[in-house]
C-alpha cells in the first residue's frame, strides 16, 4: 500500500498510509535503472570480448570498446542501425540466445517499470481521495506510543471499527506499527493544519491526543479545536499544572498520566488488593472493565441495581453525568447512557487487513 510521504513545510503532500507499506518509488526506479545498466554492461562485454566476429560496415576499422558500447546501446533499445553486425555464425548464435533476451529484459525493466511506477502513483492518489471521501464520524488518535496503542485497543474492544480509527504520529516506526495493527495512519507534525485536514479532522467525532510533551499537546489541541469545534477532544498531559491550559485550549476531557499512575501506586501501597482491583479495571481484556452503553427499552423504569450481570456506577441523561448515589439516578429512563462495571469481553475479531480494499497492489 502507498506509504506516506512525510509532508514537511513546503514538502510533498501527505497521503494516507494504509496497512501495507511499500518502498519509495524513486528508490525502486533507481534500483531498476542500475539493473538496466548492468544488462547493458553485460551486452557490451560480450561484444567486446568477441569483437573479431563483428564488422563495422561504416568505418571498416574494427570494433573498439566504444563501438561495442554503441552496438549494445542501439541493440537493447531496439534501434538497430545495422552499421555494426555479427558476421561469424557463433556470434549470431550468441546474439539470438543471449543478447536478444537481454534486450527484452532491458525493455521490460525500464519501460515496464516506468509505467508501473506512474500507475502506482496514480493509484496512491486515487486511494487517498477515496479514503478521504468516506472518512466521517471517525476517531483520530494523535500519538501512537504506549498510551495511544492502549487507547486504540480500548476503542476496538468497545466496538469501534478499525477502519474508523486514524493515527497521526511523527515517527515512521509508529506509522508502521499502526499499519500492522490494521489502521490508516499519517506521518508528520500534528500541529500542522494541512496534515490534520488530510486526516479529515473536521469530520471526526473524537480526537485523542497523547503526545510526549505537554506543550505539543496544548498546541495540537488549539489547532484541532479550530478545525473542528464540535468533536470530543481527550488529551493526556504529564503534569497537573498544565490541565487548565489544555482545557482553555479546547479539550473536552484531560487525563493527567503522571498523577493517575501516582494515585494507583498510592492505592497499591495502602492495600495491594485495592491496587489490584484498580489495575484490573484500567487494564481491560480480562477481569473487569468499565463500559458505556445505551439503556435498553426493557430496562426503562428499573433502578440501576436491578440490572443483571453488570453494576451501574453512573448514567448520562441529557448530557449530564449522574453517579449511582445521585437521587436523580434512582430510575433508568429511555435515552439514558449507562456506565457499568462488567466482566471484560473478549477482544474483537482481528480486522488487521480490513483496509486492504484500498491497496492498489492487492
């Protein structure tokens, strides 16, 4: 699949990088050009070593190394002026069995490669255009380190389709990891408006920002919010003192990673079992997990404690969170969203190659 062209300022336009990554087309052209030169060298060597079997019909002064190179060039390119010709039977046989296949290989290599690369570049642009047109109501994850991967895994366990998750990361290795996990990705600086636009940030329903630096997270939040005023923006920061700045930048929710880890460490010190429970809830995939879902029609009118198989710890009504001890949350109503503790569900079926439909080579 088309590999992303990193878009530096004033550089090439960034295209979406889908799961299969291919090498640079210019590197591939260079490699095949060297092979073509090697074929030309072999043909020249054959003629030069057997030069007494050839005749120069124009000058009549024998075949020099330059003449051998000239003959090989016009031969492999099928020009064939006829001024230098093989006269001995074995030389003609060598031309039939060796030089002619070299000529065919040379043409297939250069002409075929040029057409292939041009077609592949066109396919990349088409794939990028098709992908962008169908991207809406998706989730953009900026930063695919440990936090970003964990966020994506949680989204997928809660039913978010992998073809509705887009990753942006500055490192090529992280883009490759995202592609391997079945996700579309862009490589580049997420503070750049053009890169965010190519990820269709204006049509996203959620944006998750988990960068290594708080200042980068704040600037990225500002840029995202300017391009999409309505999406939910969740931001991870390291220091609690930066939370107000991130909120002022437009974040809907801010998670302090260092404080969260510190609190978990403190709870584990107070009681190892308490720390284990919290770790169990936060880890997911096994034991317990927190889940948010829409209340079912049959649950309307019931108290949250009546729900079987789950423990309701809060509900969202008219956009307001009501915790389980809130008197206004004593009865479930139609349209409520329930936040429940439940047994962890098995991971969703791996959809690693779900985006292969966009692969020009597939």
